């Protein structure tokens, strides 16, 4: 049964394909793409309109016009520039201020479109556009300022002017004034570099913007940096011993750089402390010796008293009777002398205390009445008088008032003894 069902199903599929193929083929043959067009009846031919030979033909630009900028009329009070085109341009598009601009190549590096800030006129015969700046804040007479133009359409309108710029002020790079000078700090840990201010050259200079430096040690790059225009001092740290040098250049506000100047080498040499070695044992201080007793200074000898000259003795007068002996005069110096006094038949002798042999009186023979001058002894030792008083003359060397005092004492003692004796007698 299964085999008969399969044969039956196959016959049904074959009959379906036999009927479907002719139907699909008829539909394709009946489509408009395969239908043949019916031939049309011929109509009248319309002639082309003749062209006017006097009317010029408009040329079609193959390349865009080229613009050239000129500053022949530019002054301080007349801020304008001219743009000359080498091809035909659209006269309405060429006077649009938005196609013109100023470029400031300074630190800001800005571009300013002149729409509303300038007036543009165009001369079709010379193909020259004149741009007059009306904004007083803008100036062409500055280093780094350029005028430009772009986007102007050609006469056919299918090409445009390429961007073009030009400057009225020539660019001039700054220059350094001298070379930096380095001073090593006392602790050898830094170097202070100084230099003179750079000069920005040109008629309308833009001014110094900054200084750029590079530090080298023994020819090997160490560090780099930038300082402001008003800073002329730089302190760089040191990194051990070696030869340090600094390279410096100046840049202006339009990014023009000066030549590089190189400072002289600064040598950093750090001294290594030496080994102090083993400390030596201090020696025992010696005991100071006792000071010696100063010797007693010798007392200078008193100068000898000057000798007193003897008093003049009057010459003896001739007498008929024997003259009385005159009392000899004594002085302080004569107390130490040994004079011999002779008066008449009486002789006196004086013995010195230093000569014991002269204790006995020497008997002198009578001599002339004139007394000899007393001799001055060199020995100041006291002398002892051995002669007696004669005729009230004191020859013992004592002053008279001592003898008067002695006599008074003796007399008083004698009177006291007498009064005591009498009192005893009265009591008995």
C-alpha cells in the first residue's frame, strides 16, 4: 500500500509542472518590453533658430583668478591695501568685505574678518579692489600682521580665488645683548645667571616675548625652560661637581628667535673633608714653678753732707797781757772732726770713737795763737769728746741747754733732799 501511495504522489507533481510552465511563458511574452512599436507617420521638420553673430560668447574659466596684494598707499593715517586680480571676477562678489581679513601672527595668532570693519571698492578696468580699514583698533603697520583675501568668485561663477596673504612690515628677529654671567652660590647648590635685555629689531617691532634657556653639565643636557620678558635672572640647581653652562635665546611676539648665546662655564668643585685621624693624648701640664722671691732692692747711699767751711778766725792782736782763750765754734759737721784747739798755754785734744788708741789726751806743745782749720773726716761715725769744759766752753759736744737742764735737775733734787731732811728733823 505504501508503494502505491508514493507512485501516486509522484504523478501528481509531474502533472503540476507540465501545466505551470506554459502558463508562465505566456505571461512573459505578453509584456510591453517585448511588444514591437508600431511605425509612426512622418511629421514636418522644425528648423533651429539662427545665432546672432554680434553677441559675444562667455568664456568658460579653466583656472581660478590669482590675487596679488599691494601696500603702496598704506600709511599711518591711511590703513588700506589693494588686491589686483589677473582674471575676470564677479563685480558684486568682489566688493564683499567678508572676503578680506587681517592675520595677526603674534602670541594670539588670530584672524579678523573685515566685514563691518572695512569698505571695498572695485575698478573693473584695472581689476583692482581697494580695501580701506575703518576700525581704529586694527593696524597694518605692525610686525607680524598680514592682509588676506579668499573666496572671490570668477565671472562665470565656477571658480574661486585661492587664499592669499601679504605683510606690509618686514619681519626682523630680535638679538641678545651680550652673554649671560653665572655666579655660584656660597653653598655650591645653585647658580644665579643674569643677562642684559634683548633688543627687538625692525621698524615696527612686536616686542620681546620671552627667553628660552637650556642648562648643560659637562656638555650633557640637564634641563630647559622659558622665562618672561622682564625676568633677566635665573637660578638653576647644581647636581654635583662639574662644568655648568647656560644657553639662552630671545623670542619676540611674532615668534621670531634670536641667535643662541652661551655663557662661560661655571666650575663646581666640592672639597672632600680630610680624615682628622686619631686624636693624640694631651700631655700632662707641667706644674708651674714657684716664683722666686724678689731680691731686696739696694737702698741708694745717701750723699755725704757738704762740708761747712770753718768760720774765719781773727788774727791775734798784740797784747801786753795774756789773751783769754776764745771759745771755738762748732757746726754739725765739726762734731765728726778731730780738731786741735790751742789757746795760750792750754791744749785740748779730741779723740775719735773709731780710734780707741786716742782715748788718752795728747799733750800738745804751745802753738801759735791762730787755730788750725778742722779736718773733715770721711767716716760719719759719731765721735766722743774727752776734754773738759774750760772757761764755760763746752768741749764735750753737748749743747749748752742740755747742761742747763741737767743742772736744773740736780738742783731740784738737792733741794728736795734738803726739804726731806729738814722735815725729818722737825718731826724728831
